[in-house]
C-alpha cells in the first residue's frame, strides 16, 4: 500500500510540474546563445502574444490566459503594451498598466512565463524607464518574468537602439538582477546582424528578438539569423506568424512550416501574433470569441487553428 501511495504521489507531482512550466524550469538564464532553465538544461518557450493592449483590451483577462495555457498549451504568453496610439500608455498609463498587470498576474497564477512587451516602434525613453522600473519593482521576485524593452525599432539606427536599450536594461537591473531581457533590432527586428556585430556588454541574461511573417520573410532572414547566432547572438523569436508582414493576406503554410522546423532544429523560442479579433488574418479570433476564453473551434480563425496545432506539438 505504501508503494502504491508513493507511486500516486510521484505521478501527481509529475503532472503538477508538467502543468506548471515555471515550477519545472524555474529561473531562466542565458548561456552562450541558448536559453537555459534552473537545471542548466536547454529550453525553448512557445506561446501566443496578445494584440495591442490599447486596441484589444477585452482579451486582457485571467480567463483568456487560462484558455491559452490549458487549451492551447502555451508555456509563455506575451502582453503587448500599446504605447503611442490613442488610449495607449502615453495617454492612459493607469488603464494600460491595469491590463498588463491582469495578464502578468494570471500567468504567475497559471505557472507560465510572461513577456512584458513595450510594444512600440519609436524611442520613448522617459516613459519606458518609468514603466520598467515599476514592473521590475513589483515583479522581480517572480522567475516567470521576461522583459521586452523595445518591440520593433523601425527606422532607428542600431547605435540609437543600443543606447536606449542600455538605459532600460540598467533601470531593470537596478531592481531585478536575474530575469531575461529581450532587445529589439532595427528594421522591425530583421537586422539581427547589427547587434551581432556590436552587442550590448556588461549585462547577463540578454537575448535579441527576431520577428518574421512567413508570407514576406524567407530564407534570407533565416540565413541572416543563423549568421548572428554563429557570431554568438542569443535569439528569441518574440513575434511571428504565417502571413504577410502587414498582418494580413493568405497564409504561406509551406514557408511557415519551414520556419517551425528551422526554429525547432535550433531550439529557438517563439511566440505567435496575435490574440485579437481584428479583421485580418493574423488576428487568431473572430468577434464571436468571448473575452474570458472558453473559445469554440468556430471562434478561432485559420491562423489560430494552425498556431494552436503547432503549440500542442511543440509543448507536448
């Protein structure tokens, strides 16, 4: 009887750890170009990104996070803080902070990792420093947290992005010495060759983001990223999808599959865009989808069904 009870206890513990990625993998770190868990084992995270918080606030709920974790098998969720648009952080910091906190708190409750994403295409140094200081102060004790300090620089040079990122990293590290920080690169996170040639130094646990949309970005971007990795740059694909870079158009299933295989072979983390119901192919939900989750298959668009399929395979 004791042996049976012990076996049942071990099974229950295993199931708990499997359902709670942060309990299993704990504090993340970067060694060389690889994301590692608390046991120094290589780890790749796979999940979904919410859409802009200022455009799609209704999905920033505990229930939506629970749905992504339980049904979509996400082990990481990205909260995309809209900064410049109307109703964004610069106009309504309190309202937007509340949305981000809701997702972060839900991810901690569900035991998954969460990316706090400063979803901007421009440099807003003062506002970003204040935001990340608050987030780091309130959440530094949780190994769930990943900071993304600049979603997609567009026309800024790498020296400009590097100087901005260095200040934000210093702000975070004054409070949080350990959690992973993600840094963007110019040209919507496609110019990863630039930080590879001139990386930020003096800090640990940094990674650099690469974004792709398979209908637009092809082998050239994969080759450029491979060269950056060979040069020693740790890469995290914090936003991707299967259609055009506009977020709309037909899904290029063949190219998307090539990217999925390519990322798996390199053990890269990836996050798919986006949990929203906009009339575009990259928004994975129809307007019929409830804000609190419990989505039926009929609520999920073509891209969402494919992303969900990929997640279930990657995180099984």
